[in-house]
């Protein structure tokens, strides 16, 4: 797998997963290292506000490189597997909004990448499968992410059955957030979403993502109490008060930004910096 990111002088970083030595995208050590570098650069960038993950039409990602695993049978793969887990955690815990665009088949670890995103937009031909049980494995690194998006029983059955879940069913289950017909509609849906996201305060986006994780295991009463404390803290922030005053006066906040596709040069695929 190769990773290409463009453009890095834009608030939207479009991260393209591309085939490396194999005809389709599969996770390998080099590709995961590239992906981790791009995600790390995005996290530290003051310019980046949204990360868009996309891949080849027809096949999004087939998961781990099985040919490599067979060729290196008997060797300890812990380091490479931790590399995947580290990338997924970096993606899931990013302070930036993360959008995944799926236009084709997704299997194994690719499903984990999709599940780690904040928003998933899929075309009608997208499909999702966890074939690990057929291979004598279990999707151990995918399930923690998948169970945040769908009921545990549904995620377990998806893994047990190893069947392909079509896009429409994935929408019902919660793995997909928006379903469109084809590639043109995917781009249109992405533009609409980016327009909304670039109106949100980057600091508020980061706080919201952290907060949603914090309250996930709290009782309703504790969650409400925690929410009261959070809102009280937010209202002490002068920038927030200025934004509220501006909103009441019909003014756009200073962080409002428009997305202009193609306005910057393509990146080289490695980690970029401000």
C-alpha cells in the first residue's frame, strides 16, 4: 500500500490509499508507516481541519496482506500488527474530523479503518466483510472499533457469519452514515459535509470528540453533571463568547472557511508540516 496526501496547504487533507506491489490496497508495514506519518502530521498541523480517507474505485481495502503472512509463517508479527492498531487509534482519537469515502469492497482491517472514522459516506456498490473466522482468526483489532458503531450482537454476527454486508444494510447497522448512488454523488456528498464542518470551531471539534469518549461509560446522571461542568468551562472562554456575540449579530465566526478543491499542490505521500 502507498499513501498519498493532497493538498497540505488546505484545511482538508485528502489521504489516498493506493496499491503498492499488489493490484489492490492491502495493509503492509511500509504502507502503515506512511499512513501513520500522514496522520501524525495532520494532528500537529494548524492548517488541517478535516482528514478524508479514500481509496481506489471498486475495492476500498482488502485488509492485511495475507500473502506476506503466509510467506513469513512462524515469524512473530506483533510489531506489524501493533503498527495497524496504532494507526487505528491515531485515527480514532484524532482531534480533526475524519471522513471515510468507500466506493467498493472492504474486508478485514479495512472495515476497522472505516469504523474508526467520524463519518462514513459510501456508494451503493460498497460492501463490508470480516472473513477472519474462515481463516481460523478473529477480527480482534476491528471489533473494538466496530462495536462503537453498531450493537455488539450485530458486530459479533457479522464476524461469525463472514458474510458480505451490502451498503444499504451497513447504513441500517450504523457502519455507514450516508449512502449515495455512485462516485459523482460521493464527491457531492463530501462537498456538502465539508461545507458544514468548516463552519465549526476546530477547538470545539476536538473537545466534542474527546468529550464523547469521556461520557461513553458514564451513567446518565453523571453524564449530565459532566456536561454542566464542560459547558460552564466553555463559557469562560473569551473566543467562545466573541463567537456567540457575533452569531447574535449575524456575523460569521473567524474560523469559518470555504473549501476550494485543487487550490494547493499535491503532497508526496509522506508527512507534511506547517
